[in-house]
């Protein structure tokens, strides 16, 4: 490719957009101005909010010489996490490159606090530079269930506390920002984060979904992320007849109080009233499980006392239910 004799490899846990952003940076350093045109055909944003087909599918094809399309989807995009709740048809379209939408948003992309901003861990940045010579953007840091770095247990950085600068498009920051803000030069700090038992459960469950070794078309936890809550609630709350809406409203109020008590309201944007947010409503979760954020399923499962995603997968077993 012009002056680039080799294409840099995608690194462990690296987002495919990160690998491409590094390629653009390398091409710019070598004086090559046509890489973007050659790879994706035209300029497309590299955000974690929406996937633009004009960039996404060409990139999967571009890196197919290094890894299979399925491995790229599972390990190098957030679809490893989200696939368990996707429609089979949508997974087929992604895998077979037949998706017709020009852009698509993942459930919760506009409501979750960190869904619009790329996040990074300062300790991972230092380790990546030591091992690879440069840093890069990790997929696991972008998972909506990730509260801190699961390796170093340090807070993930999403913006400058002084001026509010954040990375929304990787074309503006091909590698994690580094020690100080690019706008105001304020030094970034990221202390250790001690997770509560509930926060640990949420983070570990999200990682389990992402790291699951099952195929893209037949993910292991599809039942857990689509039908388990309907079964659990029907058992625990005896959801029958005229009391269905009454019981759901009562449990939703309990759930929202629990979210605030545990600090999980911080996962959502400030302008969202979680007590009225439809993405948390148990009726929506039961009736339209694939349309609500995956984090919603995890939070409800934890609230109901489910020990693990695997328990939820096995017929919705409940132990020590919080609401009992």
C-alpha cells in the first residue's frame, strides 16, 4: 500500500477502529495521504456510538488477512459483548456482509454515560508502550459494564476533569491521549478503584459475555440476555392476570431505589431520570428484550439475586434473591 510495505497487526484486545487509526497515523508520518481513500473509500467517523457501514465493513475486509471476520467481530469490536442480545438475522448480516443500513446504533448508545466517549487506563497505556512501543484503544475499556480497568483496577479516564475534553472520534486521537489533556495540558489522574460486590458482579459478567468462546451466530448466553428475566419474574412475582402492571410498577420503583443506592445511576447520562427511563422498565425488558441496553439485563439479574450469567442461562435459576 503506497509507502507502507506492511500493515501493522491488530494487537490483543485492540478495537478495530484503533488499529485503523494507528494505520492512518503511520501513513501520515510517512507522507502517505491516500490510505483512508484506499481502505474505506471515503472519510468516515471512528466513534464508539455508531458504526458507519462505509468504514466498518471495509475495515473487516481489510484486516481479514490477519484474522477471520468472526474473530474480528467478537474480539476486536464491542459486538463480542452485544451479540448475545442481537437478532439472529442481524448477526448473520454482520457476519456475511449483507447489512444494508448506512449506520446503526447499539441499544443504550445515547443513554449510557460512557457510550459516546472512548476510555483508557493509564497503566495499560504504560504497559502497551513498554511491550509494543505505543499505546492503543482497548475493546474491554469501552464495554458499558466496565467500571474500571479489570487488569489494574484503576479508574478508566473518559474526559479531562478541568476542561471537559474527551475523545469522540479516533481520527482526532489515534492512540490514547497520554499523561495530560491535549486541550489544557492538565495532568490526568486515575486512582485505584475498589469495586463493591455488585459493581464487581456487573463488570465480571460483562467481561464474561465479551470473552465467551462461542460462535458469533450461536452465542452461549442468548437465552440469558433475552428470555431469562421473563421466566424469573413470572416465577418470583407470580405475574398473572390483572396484577401484572401493578406488580411491575412496584418492582420497578424498588429497582430504581436499588440502582441509586448502589450508585449504578452513574452509568447513565445526567439528563436521564432513571425512574422514567424506558430502557430500564421491566415491561420493556420482558416484551422487547433485544431493544433495551444489555446493561439493563445485567442490572435486573443482579437485583433479582441471580448468582451468575450461567445461572440465568440455565432456566433462570435464582439464589438469595434481593427481592425475596
